[in-house]
């Protein structure tokens, strides 16, 4: 994500560290490692209750949760293999982009935007390994804001309202950030004891402290918790890091999953969903050049991400009929798959400043490596990121529409390679690299959090190994571009704050050929159009409300769900990883609730809670009963005194909602 530009552009100690990376890796190979889940040996034609395609952020969490049910059999297929060591050490996150564990997607050239990008296209990195993009992302922990989920609920039903999604954010979370845990007012919104650690301290880099001061001078409130629902300002993010190592749904959930009911097939490229008479019955996959068919007795679940999920749906006949017919694909369901693609649009503003502005307080030498290997501390263990959230107008100060993510880049940084990975063209990267030989660089990523523009994903061909066509659609709505003069000028105003003024900070306007001889605001708009990149948060291509329903079932097809970032009907105001985990947690409960009833034929009338019987509880006769909800919604129940008597019920919901009902439930 954008805030990782610190590392993205090779600032801080990373510069020195990358240069000695080879020695470091030699040392770490035996000292940093992980036992990844085993690859299964499976018979062609095998049957499972559930088949999940893609072991990314969503697929890893979902597979782990479904495998909690002993008599569910689950097959999880992943096109990539085990993550490399760089996926564990936080400071090395940037080295994974444009590598063999990245799908290396790009957008299609449109001749309207991206003139200052390499080949006129946006880079779209995505993880191709266990953990998916959750194994290469920047570990920033964000959730979006309540109004994002009010919007979802109005489209897809109350499952997705803020109160409900908050429960699930808290369920997965183990908050240890010392800026938050000691503050009861903040902790109301956080979980302890969940699977994924969310950590942080106030020991942040010198430059981050200086940026916080600068934003305060510019009138931003400093906030201690960037996820706090009703307050925005500038602050440091918490990160999904545990003991100096990346924490993710892979490491925290899949690695600890029940391996008797879960089968994982790595390096298995799913090429098609088999749909017969309107029901998804299995998938086709290729592993080691061999074709496999696997069958699902209950459901096929797509968790292949915003670009590959729509591709698989379309290859299988689910998509816009005109597009499918143009490729000779038989249409099984005519749905707007692939449309509604959107992302946070990001434009970089630049300042130069005197040497010493960034003050690299991390030692640029092998001590960092030794520190890391000794006790997982130091620069390598961290991912400091901050942002300033801005509202659309001062009348709505609790909801951000934009964000500024600043980074300070010391002189002589290996800026060029990060610049090219981000996607800027050779000329721009050379110009910025040359400036960095003389000055320190301050980059401020200006990001639009609620774009109106929409793009689409289409098939390139019927060959499943061809990448999908990604029409990013950035600035297809001119209003989105109109915000950038204000945003970029706000970013530039950091040069007028005390510390940066004392370091002779000044704005630089990189040369963008298409934008010469324009007035300032016109130049900013022109430059923004030319330099805009993805912030790597693309969503929406199998959206709730148009492609899937509120239970994430594909409309008009039985036995097929989508569970990943593509179901977001509208992008949330923040980084998308934790929301994708939340989506997977909710999906797991929806699936468990659905099958726990229809599968066991449970007689729920035999259920009593405290002195209440089923008949005295209005919810109890409904098929989708959830014990935690019954308890939560019933004032008469004192949850510390609950005893549950259940006959012939699979206690799926009880164990799964353990965090809701604590360990005070005794099941007789
Ligand atoms: C560079 C980068 C930095 C980011 N930084 C942050 C951040 O700091 N904080 C944050 O909150 N969010 C961040 N994000 C966004 C976040 O990581 C994603 O939104 C999230 O991981 C998406 O999860 P997903 O499950 O939808 O897809 P993914 O995690 O991408 O998972 C999809 C999985 O499906 C597999 N797959 C695809 N096609 C097939 C197939 N045909 N057969 C088998 N397997 C297949 C893929 O290999 C992959 O493992 C970042 C994203 C990127 C790319």
C-alpha cells in the first residue's frame, strides 16, 4: 500500500541494507523460517465438501475457519507456492514486487492517463504464493470507516452493517499497539486474543515524528488510532506484525488450521469452474503440466482476488453475455462480472530538502541484521507508516475522502529501482534519482479514497493462462481529477512548516512533457493524469448487489460463492487487507450456519439457554440461528450464567463465535 513508500522508494536504512542483502540472506536462511502447510498428494477426480480457489488473504482465512468443522472436507488450491523469506521480514516487503511471487499484472494502455508511467500503464502487483497479496503487502492495519459499511449494508443487507463487521474485525484481532492498548476509550473498538496480531509503539522513525509535527502545524489533529471510527487527523498506523515477523491470515490462521479436514494443493492453477445445470460442481486445475478435476459436494468458493476471480467466472460462462459471446464462450449466467473495478488513485508530490532532513536514525550497517537475528528488533522488524486523512469539507470532519502519505528519502538512496517498480518512466526516475544525488527527497502520496471512476476486467482470450485485461478506468470521471490541485497544494505546504522550512525544503515539479507551459492548477491536473498510479487496493469486480448477493452467493448459480476483495461493492476509506479478512470471517460463519442446520436436521426446539427455552426466544425457530446473536440480543440473559443444553446439534456456531460468548458457555 501507498504508505509503504518509505521502503518502496528505498529510504532510510533500507538503502544500506539492500546493498548488503546478499550477506544478510545468507545469514538468515537458517535463522528465519516457517513451516508452511504441506502440499497434498491428491487423486484426480476426488470429492470435497468445499473447494476454495486461491490461498490469499481471504482464501487462507476462510479455509482455516471451515476446517474447524471436523466433518467438512475442504480443498484449497493455490497457483503459487511457499512464500520466500522476504515475506516474513517486514523491511524486505518491497523486494517481493516484480518478483516471481508477484503476478505482475499491468493495466491496459488507454492514451488518456499514465503518460509519465513506464509503457503508459499502471503496475498492479499481486501475490502469487500462499498468503497471496497478504504475503507481500505493507502490513498497514486499517478498516475503513462506519459510513463505508452503512453503504454496503444499504446495498447488500444488514450482515454488512458497521456494528456487525466491527464484531468480526475484533474477532480476528490481537491488538498489542501500546498507543492503543492502554487507552480504554480506544480499546472499545479492538479485540484481544484474536489470531492476527496488530502491533505498534510510539518509537517511530525521526522523519515520521517530523511529519506529524508538520501536519499539526497545518491544522491536522494528531490521532492515536488511525482506525478510530469517529475521528480523523494525522497519525501512525498499527501493523500486522508479530515478534518482528509479518503476521497474516496465512501465518496466523492457515498455518494453524486443522490438517485432517483441510487439503492444500500448491502450484495448482485453476483454469475453470465446472458448472452443470446451473450448479457449480467442481473445478479444473493444472499442476505440473497435468490436468486435474476435483468435485465439490457443497460449494466452490472463489478467492482468487479482484483480477483473477472475474477472469475465472468469465472463463466458466459467468459474465457479461456480449463479451463472453465475442470470445465464443457459452453464457451460463449474464452478470456484470468484471465491471465496477475501482481503486484508490495515487499521485506523488515531491519536495527537495537539505541533507540531514530525514536523519536516518537506523544504523545503516550489518548491526541491524544482527539485531534482527538476535531478538527480532530494529529496522528490519518494522514497517513505520503514517498518513493524514482529509475530509471533503470541514463540515464532515469525521470521514476522510483523501489521504496524504509522506516519506523522507535520504541522499544517495537506491531510489531509482523503487521508482521504476512503482511504475514511473525512465526519464522521471532518472530526474528524481539525479536530484537525490544532491538533496534529500520528500515524497507525499496524495490519495483519493472514494473515487467515482470505474474500470473493468475483461478476458484477453479463452486461454486461462493469459492475464486478464485490466482497464483501470482511473479518472474516467473528471470530478476525481478535480480534487488533485487542492490535494497536491496541501502536500506541498509541508515545505512551509517549521522543520522543513529550516531544512530549505522546496517544491519540485518534475518534467512531464505533456504538461509544459500550463498555469499551476492546470499543471497539477495534467501531471496528476500523467503520473497517477494504483494504490494496490483494487476491488469490486464481483460486487455484492450485482454479481453476488449479501451471502456472497453468485446470482443465478447454485453452489458458487465469491469471498475476496472483488465482492466489495464500493471501496472502503482505507487499506483493504483487514476488511478482506473480515469478509472471509463473515463468509465462514454464513457457510457454517447454513450447513449446520440443513445438514444435521437439528431439532432446535430442544435448546435451552438459562431459564429460556426455544419457544420463548423469538429467534430460535429460525433456521439461521446463531447462538452468539441470541445471547447478545436477549437482555434477559446474563451471559456469565449461561448454560446451554443442546441435543443433536453440531456446535459449530458456539465454538466459532467463542470470542463473543467467552468461555462461560457449558455445553452439556
Ligand atoms: C503491494 C501491495 C501492498 C499492499 N499493502 C497493503 C497494506 O499495507 N495494508 C492493507 O490493508 N492492504 C494492503 N494491500 C491490499 C491487500 O493486501 C489486498 O486487498 C488483499 O490481500 C486482497 O486479498 P484477496 O484475498 O482478495 O486476494 P489475494 O490476497 O491477492 O489472493 C488471491 C490468491 O488467489 C491465487 N490465485 C489467483 N488465481 C488463481 C488460480 N487461477 N488458481 C489458483 N490460485 C489462484 C493467488 O495466487 C493469490 O494467492 C496491498 C496490496 C498490494 C498488492
